[in-house]
């Protein structure tokens, strides 16, 4: 029985053939921003009418994307291609140009569709490599480290770690993007000037290399340095992409500790996503597994709640009780842990979690209530001292 194919009209066939000639050639040595703008330019040309995600996935409307998917799966070996597609989606959603918002939304959905279909051609190990590849940092002299060089350096450092040898070039615990120096790595919504510089006109121009385009590319590289495809998808609300089974499997593996980023707690360890190997990995690295960390957090909050209740029961305005002192230690530890998470993930990625914002609100309210108590004491005590004189 012959395989069934989607119906094609003469126009759609000619259009698909024409789009095959426009498929971008992506070299593995290209910078992240170059890949993003190549892909966004192609998708902007391929999708010229608003469509829904289901229309792009199941009807003739998505045929113009097939040459791109085929080319990426067969010819492209750039490790940041999935992250670039999701970044292109972010640019389309936040584009402030004259293009219809519905059209840009369709193009954003097309980016998610292409990224998902690309993943269907990958093995499990390749899924880990493409979804968890960290975008390279931008050096202070504005030169870019190519992904191939980044991967080579990572492999070299890993080999050094395995051999037990190290020198002055061996990295310490790898921090995210410039040693946590840039807390605003993920681009903000279109309300910020920094994002406007590389979203304005991102889908309407061909990025011919003028000064404005070069600045836009540099801003994009800098704002997303240190992030991976999953983080970009989370910040950009790419729900269609995140809901796909290959992506969900990797997310669940990270949650359960089947995919890890560190094989040891050594200062010479290099952060690299990989499948967990019980025979090789340091047992103490299981403390980094998200589900175990959440269990510790629940235990911490239960202890914190008990201490807080105990302080309320035996409250003594005259001096600090031992229970209250222990509570302050817990509060300091909680604040230190939260600041560590912000420093590690970046403020924009950190705030995508509702409970993280809730933690900040609790800390601020606790600090505010403490200040209010101090002000109240200053107001009440003079009145209490003046009461005997007034009664006379």
C-alpha cells in the first residue's frame, strides 16, 4: 500500500521548491546570533500568513518548513541550533515592528515546531547535548567563542579531570556566564531598552551587517550567554515545545537525577550535561538532584515553621530568646540560599518560578514587619514612660 501524503497544490509545490533554495547553510563555527538571525529570516519568509500550531503541524501551511527541518537534521551540526530556534521564537513574540502580531505569533509557533521536529531525529545522548548545551560566554573584548571551540575546551578540561592532572588553566567550579557577573542574562520582555535593540526589526530585515545589526547581534549573544535551550524555552513561554515527549523526558531525567551536570564535587570539576553513571559519579553529587533538594527544602520549611511558632508563643520584647536566635540563623541561611539561586540562574530565569517570587515576598515582609515592630516600640515606649507623670 502506498504511503499517504498530504495533498499539494501546484502553488504549494512550487513554493516548497523555492524555499529549498533559501534554506540557510549553518556552519558549526558560527556564533549564536548569526544562527538565530539566519533561522528567523528564513521563517519570516516561509510564514507570510497567520496560522495556528495545528495548521502548521498537520496541513499544507507547514510545508514551507519541511526543507528547513530536513536540512537541519541532515546537514546541521551546530550545538546551539535548538537554542537558536527558541531564541528566534522569543524575538518574534517581542518584535515591536509593523508586522501583525498574529503573524509574528505564527512565526514563533513555527520556530517551536521546527525545534521539536528536529529533536525527533536525535538519539537520547544527542537530546541531552542539544537541549542542555550552554551558550558560550562573550569575552570582554567582544570576541565570540565558537561552539566548536567551546566543546573542544570542555572535552579537554574533562579529560584533565579524569586523568587527575590540572594546571593553571584548569577551571574551578564553573559559574554561569561571566562568573555570575551578569544577573540579567535572559532578555527581558520588550519593555526594556536592551531587548528593543535586538528585537526591533529582527524579523523584517536581512541583517546585512551594518552597525545597528552588529550591535543587535552582540546584545543577543551577551544577554543569552550561559543559558541552554530549556532555559530559553522556559523564559520565552515555549509551551508547545516544552510539552513534547522528547523534551519532557529530559526534564524528568534531570528531576530524577538520571541526567547530571557534575560528576564530582572537586574544585576541578567541569559542568557538562551527561547521563548519570553510578560507577563513575561522586555519590555526594546526588545532593544536587532537584527532587532531593526539594525534599531538603520541605524539611527546612517545616523546621522554620516550628521555630516561628515557638517564637510567637514565648515572645519576650525585652531580649532575644535562644529560640529566636535560632530562628534568625534559619532566616539568614534561607536568604543566603535564595541569593545563591539568583546568582546561579540569573534574576530573569529565577523569577519564572512563582514560588521563588513568593520566597522573596516572604523575606521582604518579614524584614518589613521587623522594622514596623521597631518603629512601634519607639512610639509606644515614650507613652508608657509618660503615663505615671500624666496620672499625677
